[in-house]
């Protein structure tokens, strides 16, 4: 039995420590917001937060996250300024990469609320979006900064 | 009678992911002009409009655009509209294509009349129903905002719907005048945005069924097949249920993805010698250029290009080479299938429902009404998911093991499965007359075979009025499967045509914009998008700018770019795009986002994309070896939507073709770089 703390809830489940966090979230817990995209930590679609830091769950063993707080896209409230900004600017197209993008942006603004355009681009460039929503993602993060009152 | 399949679809129970409001009712079906309101829509008692959309939502915003058409005519509040995917079935075939398919940038073009008539008919039936019920005359009743209003009362549509659908279908429902529109032309919130940002939208990859197991397939390399396999070690992996051959390779079933990945490492398969053994990038190149010597199919011939070539003093000849491209949908191919003795259920992110239905019928031998195929959200499509081989595989596997199965392609499986945009090479010749006008263009194009009819797209139908034009295409058949890739032939041919025009302009010491405008004398829409774009990008004021124009899928698109080329790196600073899809623009912001999307995908292809081969196999296997564009490489993009006179054009694809030649042209004028083969990264 392993114990995982996800989105403020404790889950007890029978999986090997060697199992991949992404698949445990998706298959065992039904938390399908984090997506499989590459399995190598390149595309960012599987991003979740581990004690506030964004990690690639597709290359993370479940044994390495025990006792730590995990936040997934499902754990970020619908009315959070980041999600509101995303909806207001019609950011998602196919939407598949968006949970990873939003989790990354959430972590960025939690640590660096006043992140500059350059800092935003530098962090978010680690995520792939085939629909090309990049320009809107930048605008949405800056919009969220205004909604959060951290930038004019 | 309404079938079980339709009932299920309408009630939305199949996925259970959408809000299912109370008091659902399904009335009788009206059989007239293929307009059967209850097959397409229902209004619940608590006043939600439920629409079944027969087109796949893959990011292009089709759920939003199509729902707006119905909501507009019905006069229904947008926040109470719910969309579900229509199941695969005859009723949901595209009325103009005769098949259920999302492709060719046609969804709005093919469905808008039908859906507006649907909405208008529903409204008239509701009005009639209110008149009957409350004994009113027509002029006393108004339908507005989801309510029938009369005498200071407001009755929700939902309370009247059950009776309304029993009324005869209006013969000529009155459509709104543009001045009466409340939604069309406005930037409404995307109907799928909230669930997508919440991680709750259900993609093919996210579907779960009770008792479901996971499956993967070890597929044969191109031009090869399995001779034998040894699964003894693979079967020992904890959680592995079975390993068996299917038509495309060796299937593995197991309780988890982790188990499958481990088992695959232990599976031993011996494959037959590949018919392309040893083939690599340079031998492919040689093969294609040699093919240009052969005789092809002449698809356009006017004037006399060979005579012009003999006669002209200013002339140019060059060749182009454009690579195989991978779609790289962020969601790899995947499918959930549950084959039972007397029925089959499929959930899949597909663009081609009719083809999927036919494939399932073939494999299961079941009658159509025993097969339910539900289209999930697509995590990207770009044409790839119109090939439904992955559905067939999942159905074959489920049938064999008698359980619901989720078939997953790893990223590597996805790349190796092929169905790339065809590779192509071209020989191009052109001449200028004594006044420096383009007098002839000659194209001979050789493409990787599979979708040959697309090989002359954008050349045979070019809007440029060139006195002499010759287009010949031929195909060659290495066993590398090819398929539609967002704008397909246009993505090749716009590059060839538009860069060649600039080289001719350079040869003749002409302004490439003037040279184009001269060839578009009778085409005010084309001229306008070019002129606006040129002005906005600073044409004539800077050296490092380039322009391109292309007409595809009924839409005129011009793009202008500003580039910087430094230390072998191309930096695209700015893109201006002007698009004319005709007088009716349903949702301007969705048009803008499709242009942004097409520009970024086209720029990605221009800069870095190529499926590479070595020893008969692709060596590009994941995003490390097949990179796609990241945010730091993306320019500012400014899109102008103009409304020209003419038929409605599409938006999903036309944004792609002009960007690559526009960048190449900027490099030509700004930096004397001639780009004859893509991607640009090869020039380093």
C-alpha cells in the first residue's frame, strides 16, 4: 500500500514504487487531466506540481513522491485567475497540452507573480503545443497577472 | 423509430461527461429533406439546448461555430447550449461529401445552411406549439432568448419542446437577416474552453470503461511483416494478459501501461526483410529526383511553355525538395473498443466516422445498428486522425480477448506508424517577357504515392493569370504510407510557386508585389489581402521582409514576415496575415486563432521539421529527434480578417501554405539566401 497526497486528498493504493506517476494518476485514480504526450519529459503535457514545483509525471516514479504534496490540473480551481484568463482569451484549441501549460503557468506565477514577458517565454518554452496557442498563452498569463492585481 | 444508438447519443449517457439536464425527451423523427430535428437537437425541460455535432472538434472550434448557427436562428442563450458528438451513422453524413468526415476545411461551409435551417425550423415549431397551446395568433407571439413571449408571459422553449417536435416541419422556415444577428460575427466564448482548462474534457486517451485493459502493438517496419515472435519473457511480466499477432503486428494486452512497456522490451519479433532496407535520406532524394525523368500526368496545359522557354531571354530553372512531415498531434493515436458477441462500442478521437464504421463492420461482421462509435475530443488531428487504422486495431484486439480495450500508441509508435505528409520534389521553370512580366510557368512535381490527387493542389488551380502554364505530376511508391497533412498539396506547392515568383522578380529586377498584382488583375480579393499585408509589414521600407499569397480551400490568404538571419539562425520577428474567407464570418476570433495556428505549424515545418530515414527506418522517433516549434521561436502575429464578395471559404488549413514561402522570400531579399529544400535547419 502506498499513500499519495493529491490535490489535498490522501489516496491509498496498491501499486509498485517503480510505477510511473502519470499512469498511476490516470489509470488508478482516474485523474486524466495530466496527459501522455511523449513519455520522455519533453513535451510537458503530463506536468503536475510536486511540493509546488512543476515536474514531468511521465518520467517520475511513484516511489519518489511519497510524503509530498501533488497538485494536478484538477486541483486548480476553475475560477483561478489563470484559468479565467485562459477562457477569456479562448486559448485552448484542441486542448490536449493545456493542462500541462496551465499547471506550469500556475507554478510560475506562484513563485514569480510579476514575471516579465521574457521570463514567461523562457519558462513556457519547455511545453509543446501543436495547435500553436503560444501567443495566446503569453497573453493569458499576462492577463492573469492583471486579474491577480500583481501587474498593471 | 429512433434507434438505441441515437437515443444513447442524445441522452449523452455514453460518455457521461456532459451535463445531462433533467427532463429529457425525444419526439418523433421528421423525415424530410434530411432535416430531422430530433436527430440533431433537443431542448430539455429545464431549457438546455443539446446539439449533436457531426464534425470532430480537434481544436479548430467547430463545436462553437456550428452551435452558434443553431443558437442564432433558434434565438437561444449561449450559456445554455451543450454540444455532444454525433455517433457514426448515415444521418450524420456531411450533406455535401456523403460521408461523415471532418477535413478539407469544410465544416462550416458544408453545414451552415443546414444548421441555420434547423434552428429556424425549431423556432417556428415552438412558436406554432405556443399558438396552439395558448390560442394565440402569430403576431402575438415572439421567440427570443430561449423563451416564447406573449401577453407579458415568458414560457421556456423547454416546456414546449415535447409538443413542438410533433408538429409538421415548417416548409420554409424564415432565416434571419444579417442585421438581426445576435451571435453570428461575434466572438462568443468557446464552448469547450472551460472543460479544457479544467482538465475535464474527455479525449480518446481519457476514456475509461469497466473491466477495460490496455493494449499496444509492436508494428512492422515499413515494407516488412512479422515472421515469428517469442513472447515467453514478455508474458512473464506482472500484469501482462496476452500477446498475439494481429494484422498490423504483435499485440500485447495488460493491466497497465507500465506493464506493457516492460513487456515490449522483452518481446522478440523477427521481421521479414524490408523492401526498403538500407534506404536513407540521400537514397530517397536520389530516388525522387530520378523519378522526375519519367513521364507523368499532365494536369494543366495552357499556352506553350516550351516555346516560351526557347524564346525567352530572361528565364530561370530550379528544383525543390520537400520532406515527409509528421503530424505530431499531441495526443497520439488511441482508441477504446469493446467488442461483444452482438454489439460493439468504440470511443475514439477520429476525423472519419464513416470509415471507422465500415472498418468495424468488416472486422466484427456486425450490422451497422449494433455498432456504436462515439467521437471524443481530438488532441489534435491535422488530417492524421482521418486515417482510422488505429480503430481497426483496437477492435481486432478487443474481439480477440473479449474485453474492453484501450489501445495506446506511444509517441514512438505514432511516429513509426507513418501516414506522413508526402515527400515531394519539383522541377520548375519560368520565363519573363521583354517587359519583365511572367510569361510562362512550368512545374513537374513528383510525390510519394498515396494521395496523388492532392499533388497538384495550388498549381493547377492557381489564381495567377500566367499566359502559359504547364503542370505535370507523377508519383513513386516507396512503401512509406502517406496521408493528408493540414493543407497537403498546398503546403508543398505554395512554397514552390511563391518562392519561384520572387526569384523571377529578382531576375527581372521587379518588385515581387507588383509582379503578383499584375498577374491578379481580375482578382480584387487576392489583390486586397496582398495590399493590406504589404502595407502592415512595412513593404518597401525594409529589406528583410517577404510576402506570399495563396488561395486554398476557398480562402485568400496573404502573409508578410520580417526576419533576421544571424549566425545561421532564422529569427522571424513579425508576421502579418490578411485573410478573406468571404462575406460571412461566423466567429472572427476563431478565424484569427486558426490563422495563428496555421502560421505556427507552417513555420515549424519550414524551420525544423523532417522525418529522417536511415537503414530503411525513420530515425525521428520522438520530440527530441522530431522537434516542433516552441514558444521562444514564435513571432508576433497580427491577423486581419476582411470580408470579400464570393462564396464562403474554409479556415482550418489556408493559414498554413503562405508562411514558409513568405519567410523564404524575406531571406531571399534580405540575405540573398535561396531556399530550395526544407527544412531550413538543413542550411546550417
